[in-house]
């Protein structure tokens, strides 16, 4: 099989939660996958499962680690080029989250490095492999635009990521560059944000966030910032309109 004729996606933070969910959805649609995650056992399990569906390369490590990131070009080379990058790896910081004036500054450095600097550093290292019409999705949050008490570190980092995304879209007009707020989800990271609370009323990633991301990937949305709920609703409206025609 000529693997270079197939589309390839790179997804960070893909060993669990939203990253694993979108990786699974893309695998079912025939995408080749390059997956990153900090937990080597969980990442290996994801690779093993998804390899039954498509070609999967797993690169275990922390996106804050520059030595880890420089492994990516060599591992990507076997695929030829990248059509899609989803910067999903993220950290929420301490749990429970402190007020800004009590926030350990070293932890703020770690949050901004993981959530803002690492996505850019990764793109710089793999730029030569990106398709001329590449799709870049940076996973954001409503905390980037809403002033939630106790969410200062994480929210500020996601606001910075949003602006980085907007500038990248201007500088790379041939790419489709998105910041996406997936909304509340039943994930481990979301549970860490609400320690001791029952979050079972939140949707799973597969219910809203994954269909939203697939909508962005498959259709010609303009570069910009989107909410998952908005993307799913637009898709529903389009389908309903098509049935009426």
C-alpha cells in the first residue's frame, strides 16, 4: 500500500480524553495517525487498538520537552507529509486551582509552556512536512474568553493560544487554522478541574466535540475561533436543509 496517498494527522495528548476520541474517529475514516502522549502505557494501548484500523506511529513524551519534540520530523518522514495537526495536549495546573495572587509562578511557567509555547515549537519543527493546505487545530477553552474565578492560569494560557492561532492564520493564509473550544466534557482533565464533584452530566468527547472537529476537518470553514456546540448545530442545520431540498 502506498501510505503517502493517504491523509495523515498528528495529534498531541492522544492517549486519553478528547485526543484519543478524535484519533479513533479519524482512524475509522482511514486517516494515518501520529500520536503523542505523556503516559507510555496508555499511548501504547491506543496505538495497539487503532493499528487494527490504520497505520499508527506513537511518540511518547512531554510536549514541554524540546528533546522530545525534535524526534517528530524523523518519525513523520515515513508518512511523507502531514495534512492535519491537532494541538490537544494541555495542562490545567493545580487542582483545586488557586487564585492568581496565590498561584506559584513556576506552575504558571509550566502551564504557558505546555499550552502555548509547545504547540508553536512543534509547528516550527514540523513545518517542512506540512501540506500546502494544512489544517491546524489548537484546542482552546471557554476559559479563554470568560473570567472564571480560580481559572486565571489556565484561562490566560488559552487566551494566549487563541491569539497565537489568529496571528498564525494571518501569516499562513493558505492553511486553515482554528482555535476550538470543545466545551465541558467527561474527561480526566475536566474532573481534575472540579475535584470531588460529579461531572457525569457533561457530554463525552464523542457526543459533541468529536463531531464538531470532524465538521471543521471535512468542510471549508474559514480560519478562526469556534465553539464545538456551534459547529455541531451548523452541521445539523445543513443536513436538515439538504433533506428539504
